[in-house]
């Protein structure tokens, strides 16, 4: 009996220990992380259909003035008069205002005084040289020096030979020394005279430049129009300060205006210089024919688009800068094919692709484009009629992503 109780107690202890160890083992195991369920990207799709693709392309452009210029004073001062107001027509070179000339007049008078002084100094230096010309080392004085040297050497040989007394050598040497001294004195005097004239000439040149600048500064107090046109902006008044650092007016020329559109590389063949286009100004109800005057040679680094310009005559100045202009280019005869919104086609490493929705996933599909216009593109290969193409939300997709079609359009362009 006692043996059975011991055995039962041992079994119970073993069970308790096993349960405790099992609990510890369960606690030591790391929890299993549950991966979040894939998130479906909301997209808008369009069913691919075969339809006519018009060869006509319309671009939205903006009107700018062909020429404009800021009126910037050439000198600093205070505006003493304004001879025009906003809206006035002006001619190139016409005086439209003036800066107080008082200070510039004083500067000119001072420059004239400095110029007169410089001229007087040069005249004096030239007079001194004229007076010293008699002492100049001319050919005769150089010959006299050479003669004295030769006489000294000849007498020296005769004295050494005993043919002449030593006193004759002393006299010849003294004459040679005197000739050298006279020649050096004349040379130094001439050099000084020439140096004085050179300095005076340089001073006169500097004074002349200062005088010319002072004259120009006085002329520049007259503020002139830089081109023919109309005063579009005049933010100053009489009494305001003026300087070369700030424009005081803006003048624009409206005799001709320029319509500028931005085009992708696919459109450039149809937008060459000289090609006829139709330009519409909706605000004026104006429709006219014109020619492309400039086709950009380089795309904008930001937009990757090329500027294209159309020059329009504007004799009555009705077309104003900032107006919208629609430019229509006639293309080839319409043809049929899969037509998609231009923004649905993306590009990567020089290849173009779209996302097609298949069984709830976005599948990246490479496509070939044939023609494009401002809002749509004609697909050559890669898409079949009836397939669902992502037309909005595609920029966030990767190949194989789950998608949720929030809306579906038959056509959105």
C-alpha cells in the first residue's frame, strides 16, 4: 500500500514537471510574425478599342511680345522729370525722363579744370625740353667726345715714346674728361625732359578720359527708350531715387507677337520651321493661318519638351501678351488603331510601356507607338482590343502589383 502511494506521488510529480517544462518551452519560442496582406493599388482603367486616329494635332500655347525691354538708368541720382505715362507709345531713343543733372554738371566742370591743368603741365614740359635742346647730346657732341678720346690716346703714345712732354698728356686727359662730363650732363638733361613729357602726357590722357566720362554721365541723365513700343510698366515717380541696379520702366513692342507651344519629340517632325499652322485666339474669336518661325533645337531639362514659336503680325495691338492661343497642325489622313491617353504610356531606359490589368494584377507591357498628338497616342504593337489599360495611378505601380479598379472609362481624352 505504501509502495503504491509512493508510485502515485512520483507519477504526479513527473506530470507537474513535464507541464512546467512544456510551458517554459512554449514561452522560449519566438512569436511567429504575420506578413501584412498585400495592398491593392487604386487605379483607373480604360478598355482598349480600335478607333480612328485623327492626323490633326492641337497644342495650347501662350502669347508673348516679340520684343520688350527694361529701361535702366545709366547713372545714379534722383528722378527730376517723367515725360511719359503707362500706355504711351514711344520711339527708340526718345527721352522719357531725366535724372537731376546738378551733380553731373559739377563733376564735368571739375573734370574740365583737371584737363586744363594737365594740358598746361605738358606745355611746360615741352618748353623746358626746347630750352635744353642746345645741350642735347647730338652728333656733334658725340663726335667731340670721340675726338677727345682719340687725341688723348695719340698723345699718350707720343709721351711714352719721348716725343712729347708729359704736360701735353695731362692737357689731353683733362680735355677728354671735360668732354665726357659735358656729354653726360646733356644726356641726363634730355632724359629728364623726356620723362617729364611722358608723365605730363599720361596725366593729360587720364584727365581726358575723366572728362569724357563726365560728359557721358551728364548725357546719361536723359533717360531714353531702348526700343519702339508702348510703356507697359512705370513703377517710379518724380523724386524717387534711380540707379543702374533697378529698372524704372518696361517697354513692349506689340507690332508682332509670338505664340509659343511646347511639344514632345514625337511631334517635332510635324512642327518644322516654315510649316503652315492654324492659330486660334479664343479670347478674340480670331483664327488665322501662320508659319512656324522657330522649332527648338534642345528640350527643356525639366519638361523634356521642345519650344516651338509662331510669329504673328499684330497691327492693331489686339493680341496681348499672356493670351491663350490654340495651334492646330494638319497631319496625315486619319487611320485606325488602339488609341490611348498620352499619359498612360510611360518610358524607361528608352522603351515605352503601359500597365495592363489581368486577374487583378498590373502587368507591365512594352508597346510600340506610331503617332501621337497633344492628348492621345496611337499604339502600333503590344495591346489588343478589349484589354484594360491603366490610365491613372500607373506611376506608383510595379510589374505584378495588386490593383483595385476604382473607375473604368471607355475613353478619357
